[in-house]
C-alpha cells in the first residue's frame, strides 16, 4: 500500500490535501497515537486520500463520509482493489451525519470545501454530540484566512501556505 499513487478522476469536486501538509499532519498524529488501536472519522473524504493514508499506516478503523456519489464510488473501488477492509464508507451529508451519529473517535479529520460557510459548525457539532474520546483530537483543514480559535475545544492552528489545520480537544 505504501508508495501507491491514486489518480482519482478529475471530474470529482475535490481539493486534495497537499503532500506537504499531509506529511506534517501524520508526523504529529503518529507521535501522539497508537494507530492500531485508533478509530478515525474522515469527514468530507473526497477521493479518500486521508482515509487511505490512515489505512496504510495501520489504523484500526476509518469511517469515511462524503455526500458526493462519484467520490463514494471512487473510494469504494479503491477499497475493493486494494483490500482495505479497515475503511467503512458512508454516503451522507456531513452535518446531518454529525447530528445523528453517536460513536466517539480518537481522531476526526474534516476537510470541507473551502467556500463552505458552515465550517465553524464542525467543531460545535463534534463537541455538542460528544464524538471525541477523552484523548481525542478533531482536525479541521480550512483556508488560512478563516480563524476558528473561538470554537469549542480549540487548541491551536498550524498553517501550511493557503491551508491551515486547526486542532480541537474534547470539551467537558
């Protein structure tokens, strides 16, 4: 699985996480979590890039959520081709999913469309619905111009050019 390049169809409405930002993110997470005992929620999974990265690094279970049929089809085809049983794909609107879902995760990664005006709702819904474990972490990828420091559980933001990752911890 390592080193495989996935060339998703260009017709998918996605903006994949840059390799530089992804490498930085996984260095942070790999030094914090024991991947073989972690459950991950990948919101706005798009091409499945992040889900595949988690699976290739031995994560126990990844739940990948997206509402776009083409993205879901693509991710399922890669899972089938490469035997990635650790990934469970859900076709759903992310905000409705967060409202009704009740499983807690060690890591939640959200990479919403940058022009989505409701990005600040993501940490609010995750905290309101108790979707992080006690040592869990929510990472929201967003345009660097958007500031999320006033959202519940905010810990820090790390900037990688035009993209930033904001990190959130469980609130009590």
